[in-house]
C-alpha cells in the first residue's frame, strides 16, 4: 500500500520509539486525535502497525524485551563509541565488560579480534564472543535478570573480583558534574564499581544523552576511572570535573 507523507512520519516516529500514545502522536504531528486515528487505520489494516488501547506500535517491535529496545536507542552513537574502544584493544588481551547496550555493541565490534579473555555478567556479551577466534569467556554466575539476561548480586561480584584484566569497561546510565557516575539499580552500580577496580585501564562508555542526569545509586566519582569515551563533547562542568580528576576524555567520531 502507498502511504501518505504523514503515514511516513508516523512510521518514522514509531521506528524510533517503538510505541506511542495516540494523544502524543496528535500533538507531535499537529493534528487532531480524530485525524491520527484516521491515519492509523490503513496502517493497522495492512499490518504495518499494531493498535493497542490508546496507543499504537510497530508490529515488529511490540513485545520486544526492554534490553532489545534500548539497543535501538542512539544505536549509531553507541556503535561509534564501541568501534573507537575496540580499536584500542589488542589480540590476546583480557577485558571485563558489565552488562549494557554500549558494552554489547563493543562485544560485536570485537568479533574481529582473536584470543581474547573476556569476563562478563552479560549473557548477550558471553554469547557474542564465546566459541569464536580462540577466545576464553568467563561468565559470572547468579540469577539472570529477565530484562537483560545479566547476572547480579554477591556471587557475581565475588566471581569477577578474582580477575585482573587489561581493560575494564562499564556502561553508565547517568553522568553529572556534582554526583559523578550514578545508575538506577543498586546491584548494577555495585557490580560496575567492582569492574572498574579490576582493570589496569578503566573505561566508562556512554552516549551524550546520559550527561546531566542523576541516577539513584552512586557508582564512583570522576577519580574512579581512567577514561570516558562518548560520542559528543560533554557540558563544560562535566569536562572540567574530568580534567580535574585526571580522567581522559575521548570523543568518538565517524
């Protein structure tokens, strides 16, 4: 079916966000609720979108796991960051990666490397790098989270504490000049803090959308890691905090 220009805009918005309420669509398109409902009907009829109560979503995305949805958010920025970090890792080195979408992108960028030793709590990262190119992969144990397939808790922390690696890499959910690195879950923050302590080089990878945010649980200050890799320059206060702590700032570009 040939769709109108507004149909194309609806599909574009849905590809970015997965699901959107009818009211939000109307506001963003600058049309009435009735117009949006009328526009959505042919898209639903031909299977392009799925109508839900008060909302609409892409048929291919509705019901996907939260981690899969986060993998699509700012994907190009995360891929750039991952490519930059992968270029600094050599064959045969040992790396520790916590669970996160950017670290999962890094695992994919490392598929061209050989004989890596990988320590992780992420089943996605373990699956990606195990059994290829002579890699050794050590997976932290414990109950796997249903949303991310990652292991957390005391057993996971104790497991990774036994290793010392060349590169320790974490994703982070929030970076603030005053609060430092924070996350939204206690277990994730505790695990990330342990990871950073186990590397000769400790890296934080995050896209620019995390700047200026504050999570619930502190991971560490700017003196708790050696390098931050991101896709855009951070705000001046965060750049100053990094410089004062002696942490290196790396901007990944295309």
